[in-house]
RNA sequence: GUCCCCAUCGUCUAACCGGUUAGGAUACCACUCUUUCAAGGUGGUGACACGGGUUCAAAUCCCGUUGGGGACACCA
């Protein structure tokens, strides 16, 4: 309703790095806005910096978006394939007398900027080449000096209306004559976005806060070309724990990295959306459909948000627990294969066994990789016992207890957890010890660890043969350390 | 050095155009459950940056201070 014209938005990543979570979130908001308004979401690759762009990064971006469940209606378009178009518009600006050639070399400019900085002066371009006489220009042309095209910033003030921030104003005196065409004939970012956003019919430019200082420049270009700018919405930045803009030095920043670390796309999607937006009520765990239903640009906050991995982990745990055991098993299967704990044949024949492990471990998983961390003893022999557990639970009389237990278990055909529990408790009573004096040593014997799921459930899954084997091994082990202890005393 | 943006628990946030014991989530702590660790359940600690206005009434509107962040490339 709010727009008579069809909404068209875009995400325009540059393939000079992996898909940053900030870019991903901007993509999300754009996508949500497009879907919400029945509009189009366009993917454009800003690869005019040929040197720094790479194919791998492009793949990472495309994969990351797809993985998150963000699909695009048009594109990907590549700016590197549209160079003639920018040239045409640059010429138009030049012919209109709104731009001039600059023969200063990048080195000269950098030097001047450095000096300005040292002398604590403003580092704006000094319009050196604007005042060039015809002769001077001819001379430079004869020398075949490379030239860049600079936009001639007019006097006055430039402002724009931002959906999130309201009106933003800037005096043109603060804007330097920025370059729109580099000397190699490629456009500069500010020209390229303007031309592309116009050519692609973009109605709303939704992007990071860090672009606010660029926006007046772009508005100026729209004006110079006699075009109507799109509506702008500048998103708050995502910060690292130290409150500075999230970047490489904060560690994990790319979507693919989170994928590889065992996060679910639904969880990351949900988490990212809530970083800077809320539905207005207390809901947090929200499906894509729910989010879509309540999403609006107006509810996006202005304040930068710290990326809190702990909360992401919690949310991921919630999503993991929503999965069925079967589905979750499928998701952790690759890591089991990779570890070499199972093979194809095993997967097929022992599916029930695997599902029961998943069901046991699911509640304590926060990432998919937690599964292999917690499940080793279901697939491998226990090679060593946790040290502090040995001290605490392997006592002088423990071998006798375990021996007695082993004797009873050997007679059992029913290895159900209920039956196991009564065996343990009965025996403990007969031995006149607390059940825990039996439970803890056995857990350590069978898993090598002091913590984990309920013991009887573990025993049921591991099965009689294996449990007996491990108990036998433990009896020998404790005898050995007991002898050593006694030997040392004598 | 210049310009711009922002300001509610440690963190993410709610409180529609001024009236709330400032709500939720996470994290943390306690209790509970219990064979351990989690999960679950219950409870708790914890915030309107400061100073001026405007108003009967300000977290909310205005101004300033402070603080934080961002941008000032022939990168995007």
C-alpha cells in the first residue's frame, strides 16, 4: 500500500572478502522488505576493484546467501561487465560541466593528504586541477598523463530523508570534489551505485550506517544527472565485543564460518534479524514466516548492536532441539564419517542405534559439532579415564563393587534402562553403599568421563557385551593403580 | 584536523504521538529436579550517561556536555 511503485531492493556485496555477517544482515533486511511488499530482490556484485576481487569470495557470498535461505529474483549482475554504462553517465556529467579532469597522481594526493593530517588541517582535495589553464592542460595531455574525472561539488547544502534516521543534512563545503572515474576508465563506487541503482530501478537503498557519509555525494550525482534518488534506509552497524565495527580481528565474521562451526541457518537468520530489529513484543524465537509477517523498516533501531555469540549459541541450541532425532542425525552424519567412526554400511544397518544416541545428546547440544565432542565413547574404546574422576571414584573397594555388578550383568538378557537401574539399586543396598558409589565409577569405566547423560540410558545403548568388556578393563586398571599406591607406601 | 551517526540491565532489546513497581531474552547467581553435567522449572542481582530546560507530569520532546562509533582513497 505504502508504495505505488513496485518495491525493488538490492544487496551489493563486493567480492573482496567472505560474506560478512553485516552484509548478510543487510541482505536479510532487503530480502524481507522485498518479500513483504511483493517486490523484487536483486543481487549485484560490486567488483570494479579488479585487483582485490576474487572468484572464491564470490562463491562464498553466493553460497552463504543460499544457505541462509535468501534467494534473489534478478542477478547476479556484475559491475565489471557494465563499464560502458558508467562511462556514458560519466561523460554526461562531464559534458554538463559538472566534472573536471584531474591529473594529480595517486602518490601526490596521498602525500598531500599525509601532510594535511600532520599539520592537522582538513584533508579535502584542494581543487588543484580545476584551475588549470588551457596550456597547462594541453601540456599534461601531451605528456599522456593519466587523468581521473572529478565531480565538481556545487555550493549549498545536500540533504536526504532516511527511513531510519530521519533527515540528514550536510553542507557541501564538507564534501570534496570526489573522483567518479578512475584513470583506468573504471568507475568509482559512488558513481557505480548511483548509475546501477537507477538503471536497475531500485526504489529503496537499504545498507549499512557506514554509508551515511557517502550518501550526500550520491544525492549530488543524482541531481547532476537529473534523476530522482531512491529512498534510503541506513542500518545500524554490527559491533564486536570491543564495540568497534565487526571485522576480521574479531574472529568469526563470515557466514560460512558460522556454518562450518555448526550453526543452523534458521538460527543465524533469526539471530541476525533480531540484531537491530524487534517485532515490538516479547517474541524472540521466530520462524521466517512470523518474521516476515511483522517486519518493517520503521522498527529497525538506530543503535549499533554488539554481536553476542553466546546468545547465538543459545538460540542455535533451541533450533537444534526443535529438530527431530532423525533429521539431526542426518545433519551430524558428515562429521561422523569424517572422523572415521562410522562407514556407509554402519549408517544403514545401525540407524536405530545412532538415532538413540542423538536423542540422548540433543538436549545438551548448542552446535552441531558438539555431537562428536560428546559421543566419542559410543563409537570408540575408552583409552583413558578422566584424571579427577579417577581420584574421586576409583577407590580401594571399587574393583569388588564392579566385580559384583559385572557378575549380575552377565546373567542379564534385559539391558533396558529400567531393569539396569533396579539392578544397580538392589546391589547397592546389598553392599550397603549409596547407589552413587556404583554409578559414578561405572560411568567413568564405560565413558571415561565424569559427566554426561544418565548412566542407565548410556548402558542400554552401548549394550551388554561392550559394557562387560569395559568393566573388566577397569577392574584391571584400578587394581594396577592400587598396587602402585601400596607399593609406594611400602 | 573536519564532518556525520548514536546513547535503556554486561549483551540483544520493549515501553505506539510524555503518566509503567522501566517489561522480555541472553549471560550470571541461587534454589529445585537428580547418579554427574546439561536441559527443564522457580526465584534473584542488574539499566533510563550527565546537566539544563518545556510540562501538573520526561526514559520518552528541545538544547548542551560527556561518552561511544563511523566516514573523510583513482576501496567498496
